[in-house]
């Protein structure tokens, strides 16, 4: 196995650290967004490591390397070019924090609560679409009224790392079955949809369920919450729902 790992953020870094500890010999190259801990750790282990500046730069730097067997996008925040995809003989596997085909695209935890869709994490092959490639393994994540966009984000991150670890032996051996997605049954959202969806219209009619789901979906510490306007002022509102003990 000769692996090309492109990783970012806490989930990607956790996967990178696990691979460097348990499967060092598999790592043919590591690409990171920043010159941080993972980049330096890979260099220290003698693994070729590159900091991403552009698709063309990475493709050029990796072109001189021996061909890779498999590429992994571990919480990678960018689409990759056909030139990069061509570097891996068996293609690329992406980590996606939703129960594909539900909530392809951005803001998966927000839309799962809004749409009351099945939630979980998926590993899937990368194709020319967005989160539309064949699924190889998934894990469901149950949720209830106490969950928010933030708690689902945290749960998805934890589940993704564990799912990758458990699936990796089969990934490296190529024994996982590819299951095409039925995109007619799923959903897709662009990043810019969340702002309009988070605006509460004071004179609109909502069911209590719709409004509570909207409020908790956008409840995420450090990020904007749902908002409404009245008398020329803008207000933000979040919610904290707790199960009452009997």
C-alpha cells in the first residue's frame, strides 16, 4: 500500500496521527493545509509532507513521486482536481459527516436537524460530483431533542475517526463493497444556503416542531445563531433543550 493522505482539522489530524503510529509504512505522502503538528510529525518520520497552496502546486510536487495506490481525503475542505485524482491508482476515498445520500455538501448537522434526516458518517469514493461517489462504509448516529448543530458536529467527528480506523484494513485490501448512491432519495446543500434558512420571520407561521428544530440546528457556540429583525434591530437566538427527569 502506498497512501496519499490529504488531511485537515481535528478529525483529519487524528486520522493522520493514527496512520503515522500504526501504519507508517503505508504513507507515501501527506498533504496538510498548514505547516502544523502533522506536517512536522510526518517530516520527522521521513514521510514526504507538503503544505497545500494550490491544486497545481500539489499536483506538480507529487507528480515526481511514485504512483499512489489510494488517496484519502480526511476532513479535507476542498474539492480536488482531476490531476490530483489521477495520482491514485484506486482513486480517492473521502470522509463525509452525513448519512449519504442525505446532506451532501455543506452544513450537514444543521440540515439533518432541519430536515429530520438520518444522520451518521460515511466513507465514499470521490468522483467528479460533490459527495456523490459510491459509498463503502457508513455508521449511523442517533439523535434526539437534546442535540444541536454543535453536538451533532462533535459526534460526527468522533464517529468518523473510529469508522476510519475500523474500516482501514478493508480499505487497504480493497475488499469493501462499493454501493452507488441513489441521489434521488438524498439531499444537497450549498454553503450559502444556511444564512437565509436561519432567518426567522416574525409574521410567518411555524409549527412548534419546525421552530425548535431550526433554533437548535443553528445553536453552535462561537458561530452565528438564528436571527430575527424587529423595529430596525437584529437579534440572535439559540436554544438549550434538556430532558426533564421524572
